[in-house]
């Protein structure tokens, strides 16, 4: 005679552990990645010819302005846009063909980001692109850094869709301001009240700012070796994604 099973019995422990691990990543990973994004963006801007490696929109605006004004076009700045798009497409292809999901996919893409940032570090230490920020070596370093940031953007979309952006701070700043306004005027909220949104956005803003400040100091003291800091944090992100869940 068949026996009935309860809903609790039907829950797959492995699926529950995976959901718990993914929830942990959604909470812990974005602040760390926002610090990395701040470091990479500022280090690239100051050492590689004033090019944004994380805020690609900035490069699009500057390139468009140069085209309209008829001034000299920074080739690396223009190339950063299609390189970013190609890197995002490559990450999407990896996500589709790897057959991985959730934490496993996040770990794979975080490893790819680490390897790219480690590549920027090694390349910069060997070739010293900061000595000629508008030269060929600087342009190559920019493209590797842009690819690393594209990987970070894409992994948050395909592996941890519940998390918010860790590199484009405009949206996070908007969320922070609106949430603060709602907190000050609880009777007339402009958005649906969400204390968690304010906390998450504020953490990411502070993380990105902290990354910029630390990178500025590192550039003064370490020069091209400043790339070692985001590379080290990227390795920490890989370790975080590989750590077993508390329930495991």
C-alpha cells in the first residue's frame, strides 16, 4: 500500500542547502564586489589614460562628445565599449554551455574575474603601462580590466539575479536617496517602504567609495602594483563562493 509523504519529507536537502548558500552569497558577495569595482575603476582611470573600466557609460559619453566636438578620439576608450559587450556575451555563453547554476556558476565566473584581474596585475607589473597611459600597453591593460568588470556585471545577472548592481552606482544612489526620503516622511512614501533596500544600497555605495579611496592611496604608494589589491579581493570572493553553507 503506498505511503503518503508530507511536504517536509518532499523537500530535497541538497536543494535546501543550495538555496541557503545562494541566499548567503546574495547578502555577502555584493559589498565585496562593490569594493573591487571601486578599486578597478579608479586604478584604471588614474593609471590607464582616464578610462572608466567599470562605468562603461562614462566612456560612451566621452567618446560621443569627442566625436561631436571633433577632438582627438581615444581609441582605447572607444574600444572599451565593444570589448565590454563581447565579454558579457562570452560570460552568457559560458553560463549556457557550462550547465551550472546558482553558487556553482557564481564560483566559476568569480574565478574568471580573478584570473582577469590577476592578468591585469601581471601585465602591468611587467610592462608598466602607467608610464605611457595612452600607449599600446595601457590599452591592452584597459581591455583586460574591462573584461573583468563585464564578468562581474554578468555574473550578478545570470548567477545571483536577486542581488543588485555592484558597479553602476547611479541606481544605488537613487535607491538610497529615495529610501532616506521615505524614512524622513513615513506618511507620504515615494516608493514602497523597504528598509532592506536602503541598507543594501548604502553598503554598496560605501563599499565602492572605500574601494576608490584605498585604490587612490595604493596608486601613490604601489604604482602598478596597486592592481594587486582588487586581484586579492577577487580571490577572496572566489573563496567566499566556495565556502560550505552553514547548514552543510
